């Protein structure tokens, strides 16, 4: 399989950036391109005292998306030898948006990092990476770190 386009989803934490260098190397070898994607969670909530009204999103979402885009562009600048596209998108369903964006952008591979949560923390927090692996029609390369005890 020749890899021409790798999508690297990130929440901009150091752990989520773990696949970046390996993904960049795959793109260098294949002469393709890399997409850095930050899906900014926009949790929808019912307004207090009005449970039948449509849910509303975070009023600061626009600023958070803009900040994510600026950070992605900074990271892309460090990869000046590659064709790098950046995208920051608000969404209430991060995993679904990653999967949809990979398909829409014709990615050959998703390179995603787990945050290494185990046990109760994993159950309580869920796993975006696990949901991406389960939902994606695009191959997923998962970088996993297990927390030290």
C-alpha cells in the first residue's frame, strides 16, 4: 500500500502529537501530504430552566477553534519540507468528525495517539482513538502509551 495522504488528529496535547514524526516520515517516503486535524469539542447542553429548547454550544467555540488553527499552523511551519494542510473544526462528536474528515479528504491512513488511560479512567473518559479504530473505513495506525503505575 502506497501512502499518499496521512491524517493526524490531535487535541494539541503532547501525547496526541506522538504520531507526528512517524507520519511525516511516511509522507516523505511516499511523496504525499499530511493533514493536521484538531476537532475542538463543542458539547451541546440544554439551557438551564428550558429543557425543551434546542441545545446550545459553547459560546467560546469560535475563539477556541481559531486558537487551535493558529497552533496547527505553527506546527505545520516546522514541517516546511512537506505539503501540510491544517484544519480546526468544532464538533460535538470528535471521533465521528475524525472519521468523516478522513473519508472526505481521501486520507490513506489515520495516525492517532491514545492517551494511555487504563482501567477506570479509560471507562470514565472513553477513548476517541478506540472509537476511530472501530468506525473508520480508512486504516488506522494507533500509537499507544500505557501509564506507568
